[in-house]
C-alpha cells in the first residue's frame, strides 16, 4: 500500500513538473561557462541609434477595416566601433633608433553588428482589420521582420556617421597614454600596412 502510494505521488510530481507547475519546475538551474576566448579588439566608441519603422500591409485589396495592418515600430540599438589589434603586423610598429619614440600604423576602425535593445524596442501602435484581428487571435503576429529591418537600417546609419573616425581618435588617445606611461612619444600613421 505504501509503495503504491509513493509511486502515485512520484508520478503526480513528475507529471506536474513536466507541465511546469510542480515544485521542481521552479528549481534554479546551474549556468555553466562553456568557453572563454581572448579578443584583441579595442572598443573605443559606441553609437546609440533610434528609428521608427512604419509598415503598412493590405494584400487583398479589401478596405482597411476588413483586411490590412498598419504598424509603427520603434527600435533602439547600439553599434560598437573598434580597432582590431590582432591585425597589427610587425612593420606597423617601429621604435626610433634612440628608443624614445614609436611610430604606429593602426588598422582601420570597424563597426560591430548592431545590438538591438529589446527593452526599449517595441511595437508602438498597430491598427488591424477585422480579418487580421481574427488571425492574430490564433497565431502571434511576427515581428522578426521589424527587428531585421531595424538592424540593417541602424548598421547603415552607423556607416554614415562619424563613429569610425571617433573610434580611431579614441584608440589613438588610449594608445598614446599607454606608450607615454612606458616612456615613449608616439606618432600615428593612417591606414593599415599592405
């Protein structure tokens, strides 16, 4: 009797846990660090971008109140600008004969992939026709296209901004201070060596 009661309780706990309502379902899981890798990137500038995407869909040619969707999507994201020192070759660094100064040719600054801020990015407003409201009751509206579009527009805006120049200037400042602390006067040459 006790064995069958114990088996029934364990089975009930197992089913409840599988459904996400049992006492074990809320137990914290250990997070494991899977790998660590070294990076040689000097991140020296971050740009924050915000944009509004207006999207209007009316596929069937029916009036908007029957079928159609108009969405205003607000996106906020950042782009890191960096200088990758891994590509710094031996010929890009030259110490003077007297050992008091150094000449450095830095690689061109690069822009990282945009990072969308999910807490500040959202559908601001959405107007839907009756048919779209019925469809949305059975399946969640897809927002992936808005995130993808926001990412590409933020990347384009970062390319057009002065973010890369700012990264280069800041990298030179950081490295000048580092070399000065080692007793060197530094001169920078533009562009990476071939």
